[in-house]
C-alpha cells in the first residue's frame, strides 16, 4: 500500500517555496499534499507542541511518522524517482545521502533566515 505524505514548508522562504513547487509539479510522488505552514497555523502550533518547529526546518508527515528538518528533506528525496526537472533531479541526488543532508542542512537554515530577514519577514511562524 502506498504511503501518504504531507510536506509542510515556510511559504515565505523563497528556497522552501521553490522546492515545494518542484515537489508538487515535477516529482513522481503519489499521495503527497504540500502545505504552506504560514497558512496552516493550527497544524503548525500542534506540531510545535510536539517539538517540531518549522523555523528549524520543513516537516514531513509520512503516514503516522513525523520527520523534521534534515530528516524530512532526506526522507522525501529518497522517495523521488525519475523527476521531470533537472533541478529536482540534482536536489534529490544530493539529499538522498543522509550524511550530505546533515552536512548541508544547517547552511540551508541560515540561507532561509537571511532571505526572510532581507524580505522583512519574521522567521518565526507562531
């Protein structure tokens, strides 16, 4: 039976937003729902109560499991096969490696914060 996925990202972050668009339009993952955390604050608050802070990385719900930050990106990239975008192909190749994802992810968080501050947007969602 196929898994159900919900990928939750920060819609104000240009990098997160582009990755989410690629996932939605160019990946071959079935049963995926893409949600902008800023438009789903009740869900974000309930996840924050469980210790999952969107400010510290994207959140992936896979059936009953919750993946956060580097683990969310690594898990979703492992599910991508034959993407119809060369950028998504590159990203999935890079982030399929748990070791590479853990190494690169802190830089992505810093880039997100810099982009949000540059836009005059709060880094915190709640």
